């Protein structure tokens, strides 16, 4: 068995069982990939894929187990290469991040700008998606870091480092009747209006959905989108009352929108940055973590480098007061 065969095997899987596409990605020939797959199956004495004529139809149960172990092996190979690079070319390399639109648009620009100043020769790749899509990126080994909020059940293969907390805020056109209330807004007020919010907010066990359910209320969801800027566009059009992450309530929005504080109305959310438990992180990767979560002390970072389980990470930050990130005004306010 050769590492090249395992590399070809994973390329086939990551390209939808299309051998031609896998060969193109590997800059080799389709017959060469097919030959190595055949040799691997013959050596193992088992079929890794079902066949439909000359095409691959699916992955066999045995193939699933082999692929899982092959990913571990190839990750360790990459770790060894990274370890060698650390000694000779610490200032070069790459960093791929999977995150949501809100993080990419409102949180990461300043962090990435500072990171680029420190490491101008590091190639950065930013991939956006929902939590489910980011989890698929992790599974396909396409990213080094995942940045998301909640949904920890989708990321059991990662170590999740709590980074900051945030509240939701309500956005409406200027002069909207909800801004005329002489009291704090309630969920009962919101059910009288169509809501415009994130596409994932009302699926599964969303904390937003639970907040209404706990009050015995059924919200009227008028429009959903993945992009906070899209949500604000449709609020401006009068399609409903917007609910967005506090970071997305930008100062520039106040020209034609009003922001209503919703602190305490919905559960406070925690954003984390995660990486694979078996990954060997280079120094510049830990520097990125510290830029994203500057509350982490030097001692905590040293302990984090040695953590191998989520329990160890949770214990490390059990007593930590995470920063509270806002939108318009101070980007990070008092710890909470």
C-alpha cells in the first residue's frame, strides 16, 4: 500500500466519485488513478466502491472505514510536513478558514488585515457557508479553521475554542411603530409582524425559535436569508422586522434604519473557532487564534497547544469571561 494510493482514494471521494475529476485535480491521468484504485482494492482484498458499468456508484461499508482511516493517515502526513516547514519556513504557508457571512463581513476584516501585516507571505483562503456547509468543509478536509456559533454537535471532530459572545438586535425602517414604544420591546410585540432573519434561525433547535416557543408564541417568518446585508435590504423594502446578530448592526445602517436593543429577549450566543483534534498547528495559526480571541492569555494559549480533547478545552475556559461583541460603536465591549 502506498501513500499515493490513499491520496488518489480521497481525491475520488472528494470529487463525487468522479475519477476523471479526481485525476484533473491531481494533475494526472484518469487511467493512472483507476489503476491505482484497482491495485489498492486487490491488495486489500475488498471492494471500496460499488460499480455502475465503468463508473463508481457508491461507497461500500468497508470502503467507508478505509476512507476514514485514510484521512487520518494523510492528515498525519501533512502534520509531518508542517512540522518540517516550521523549522525552515515559518513565514510561509497557507491558512483556510470556513465561516458564516456575518463573521466574514463584520468580524474578520480587521483581524485578517492585522494577520496579513504580520504574515505577508501566508496565503489566506476564506470560505463562507451555513454551519452545515462548514461542517462538510471540515469533513472534506478543505479548511484549517472553522468559525461559527453554536451547532457544536456538527463539529465533534474539532476542538472548539470559545471566542466571544453576542446578542441579537432588531432592525426596522426609521419611524417604524416599534420604535415608538415607551417600554422595552417583547416577543409578544414581534409576533404581530413578519420577521426577516437568518435562514437557519428557525430550523432544528434554534435558540431564536425556542425563545418564542417558551412564551407559547408562533413567530411569523416572512423572509429568511443567509446574508445579513440581504436581510437589511428587505427590511428597507418594508417586508418585515429584521433580527440580526449584533455585529451586523453597522453604524452606516443608521442612515435609514433604527436599531432596537434586544438584549435579554433572546439567549446570548457564543462564537467559537475550531480546528481538528489531530491537526498540528503552526505558530502563525495559533497567532490567528489569539487575534480572533484576544482574551486568551499567554498561559491559556500554552495549555491550549497541548489540549487533545474538548473536555480539556472546556475546563481551560470554564471560568473565562468572554468579550461581548457589539455592532455600531465599540467592536468589543465589557466581558460577559
